[in-house]
C-alpha cells in the first residue's frame, strides 16, 4: 500500500466512523489526497496524515450541510 492508498482508505474509514455518508467520505478523501499532493511539508513532524484528515473533515462538514449524516 502506497501513501496515497493509505490516506484514502484511512480518511474514508475515519469519516464513516464519525457518521458521514459514504459519498461524502469518498469526496472528502479526494480532497485529502489533493492536499497531500500539494503539500511538501506537514504542519508538524509526522503530522501529514493528520493535516489531510483535517482538510477532509472540514470539507465533509461544509458539504454535508454542517451535519454528520
């Protein structure tokens, strides 16, 4: 499993665990991958996945109407 597959799989799993629909989780994981591809550094050491997850959560909340579904 490469880094992009890891991010996609784990972001989707975390968002589904938080109660977001599968379609929102998939779209948000794509946004996380875009963030990963654009980022050359994490905000802190070892935190690139956390940064990607935060981007995905923010996107999911915004586009699901602010509610977990």
